[in-house]
C-alpha cells in the first residue's frame, strides 16, 4: 500500500474528514507539514495555509515565513501569517517557550478556522511525536489518560499523519522531491522533547531493531484500553455520586475500596475514584491528595478549582459550582472612590514628581496608572490565580504565595485581589503588588490604592 493510500485509509478509518470539508493547514515549512500539504493536495482536500512566525530563530524564522508564502502562491491556495511575541508571552504568563508557542498557535488556528468558516485544523503530528509525548508525560507522572498520547482528532484538530513514522515521512519526501525547511534547533538537545528524540530513542533503537514499532503498538493499546476504562469509570461514578440540586455528594461509604491488603484497620478509600471524579472539574493531583488525606479528619475544609468548590463533610464530600457573587465582584472606576464591603479602600491618581517616595506599607499599593486596564475588580482569590510578586522574576501561583507567607485557611478565604479588566492580578490587598505594575523611572502617573482600617 502506498503512502497516499495509507493516508486515505487512516482518514476514513478515523472519520477525520467528510466530503467537502474545508481545512486550515498548519504549515511550518518543515518536512512533516510539507508532506502533509502534498498528501492533502493529491487527495483533493480543500485547504488554506496558516503559518506562525514565533520570532525565536531570527532570520531563520523569517526565512520559513517567506518559504511558506512562496509555496502557497505556487500551488494557488490562500495563506495567512501571524507574528507572535512568544518570549514576552512566556514571561508574562510564567510558562515555557514551548508551552507559549503551543497556546498561541492553537488559539490563532481556532480563531482563523471560525473566521473562514473552515471545518478542521490539520496538524502534522506523527508516530514519533506520539512516542516523544509519551515519555514527556511519563516523566511528569501522568496516568493512563496522559500516557495514551494524542488522539487522531481532538475537537476541530485532526492529525492525519499520526500513523506514520518520521522515517516514512522522510522517505516519501525524498521520493516525491518535496522541498522543506530544516529547523536546526531540532538537532539541539535543549528542550526535553529534543533530548528524548536525540538521546533516549536512539538507545531503544540499539536495544531492539523493532523498538519503535513496539512503542507505536503499545500506544495504540493504551489508547484503546483508556477508552474502555473511561466507559467503566463513568458508569461507576454515576452509581456512587448523588446529585442534590446544585450540589454533588459523594458519601465516604461509597468511596471505600472493596479489596484491601490485610491487616488494615478501618476503611481504605479509593484515591483513583476520587481523583477521576474531581479532575473533570479542574482539580489537580496535588489538590486531590490533600482532599484524600483530609477525609473524615478535615471536616469543614474547603478546596477550590477555577470553577468548583469542594467541602469536606462529616460523612460525605460536597461539590458545587462557584458562581459569581455580586458583593464579591466590585467594579472600580478610575479616579477617587470608596468601597466598603467588607473592607474599605480609597483610590486616587496623581502625577509623579521628582520628590516622589515609594510607600512601603503593605496596606498601600502604588501602581503605574498607564499600565492599568479599567474597570478594575475586587474579588476573592480562585485556584489557578497567579501573579508576579514584587521583586521576583517570573510568576507564582497565589496558592504557593500563601504557603510562602504562612497564610492560615481563614486568611486565604478572606484575602482580596485587585485585578484589571483583563483579569490580571495587580495587588494581593494588604500584602504584595504585581512587579509588572510597579512605579518605575518611566512612570508618569501613579495610581494609589490605600486600605483604610
């Protein structure tokens, strides 16, 4: 079977494309995406080209962009190019360059898809990418859901080359005289993925000539087994979780393991069931471990994900959605104003003068007015909030900041955040401002927030 025939077979088997559907093709100019472009052309799929310039490799990045433009014009398809300030985005959001590039490109691809009325977004991930992702997730402590790897389709995103190895793709490119751009950073073992590609996988090749084929098959098995596991798990959760209006209740008696090693005194609860129930509502592994350890002994403790709140009850766990409360979302306009509910703040703005002295009181926040996006909002913290504490490079989770500052549970519940219209934390009221909004030599106007006792 030829590569083109296998390509068509995989698309049909996984129902990736229906007749007449239009595709946004993510085209970097590298060998993988260029082969995907060739296969789509020969399969007579209607597509447009989308290219991201992340400006991470200087002139090479611009060369990639021109190469893609020339290719799209040559084959007569529409093309779109987006420029990103990737390093700035990574620094501002406290994520790696890899994660920043991923977030930026997928957000733009989806925006472009909707704008053009396209049906799918095609990316050129292949079997070796799948293997590398497996080891990345393995090192991060992922469970079955993470180890199963990427799916052929995830929402509008399709991966028509997920069955093909890097070697098959290269062989097809050579045989069909496909021109591509090489990214020299792929040969550098700087990022974790490159280290796995360049250092770990070659060891497997030495150990066994069919090592990669074995890894591909194992990943297929994991994916199939995960689907079955999910079906059985959902059935189990439907049996043990009780819906009471807006509250979900999980009695401890239904969380007890049926089989435990002897001798064990008292009930032994299933962490896995607890985790699988809560992870779908945004709770992470560490939170689930805290909750698990608090069962029966932490009555009244509360834990929050970005969307839900879990309370440790006497005989059960109680989960409810966090809804915006009017008196916790207080709108603040620019200028001087008082707010009381339940704390009192006074806001003012003035010109920065030569004799200006920074007030170091934790009850006063002095911010660069021109950097603020109004209206501002005063609210309680939510799990997942992060900011750049004054004096630090990079960001920190509020939950970690609270640990560093030895906050009690009561302090965490009662602390307020002053956030911008873009939901960026400006000030942990009474504690620390965000370093990005501090007063600098370039500041012209100062916005002062003062907590009144």
